[in-house]
């Protein structure tokens, strides 16, 4: 497990899947805002690729986020779109409703940066989020991400086009915030 100050990132466990499906992916509005594609229902036994990691897919590393003190599942974190040639990747994060507003997102982004820059040797990490996602914007900026631009009308969300804010962080600009 990769440890931060408040959370750890570990492999997805089978018993995480029903919780994440119920609290993150079956919430149509939340899933529509978080995903790059349209929401669709999934059968309980579905091998939904958003939840069930594919060990063969080298471009995506899904983690379950757990609270360090109790080991409680608090959400998902993903390094995706990994480009080994250009040494870049994207960060994705989803927290369960009860886990929001406790600093877990900022810590999970810090751990993903540690993984991306130190373990994977990446040069650039990138986040795209909706402009009203204040929690993700704050988590990114607390970890040194810089707003690089706005992708106008780039996301189709619940019947309308919305802008996306693009944030980036280069390895040379990263300042680790984790203890130890």
C-alpha cells in the first residue's frame, strides 16, 4: 500500500466493488460529472472496467483509497492515460459522500503524485475537472498543480456542454508534502 498522511492507496478488493458501485457509480449525476462517457446501468455482477482493474492494461492504475487509522474505504484514485513515451499521465479521484470535506482528496492527490513521479518516473501529471468542482481544484492546487487553461464546452454532462479546467504539474515543480 502507498501511504499518505491520512489515506492509503491499495489494490481494489472484491468487497470494495459493491460499495463503490452503490455510492459512486450508481449516482447518475455524480458519475456523469466524473466520467468521460455517458452513464449507463451496470448489472451487480458486471465486470465494469471502472471498478474491476485490468492487470494487463498498462495505461491505467486503479486504486482504492482507504483511511489510514481505521482502514475504511473512502473512494477511488486512478492514474490513467499513462503515456510512457512522453512520461505523462492523468489523475482521477472519486470520494464516497461521507468521506468528502475531510482532506482525503488532497492527501490522495499527494500520494498519486508520489506514485507518478517517484515510482513511475513520470515527468508530467494532469487533471481535468469541471470549474465548479471546488474540492478537486483545491486538492490539485494544494499539491502544486497550476491552472493551465480552460477547455471550452469540452464535457457533455446531463444535457449540456460544460467547460473543463486543465491543471498540470511537472516533476521539477513538485514539492512532496507527505511525511516520512
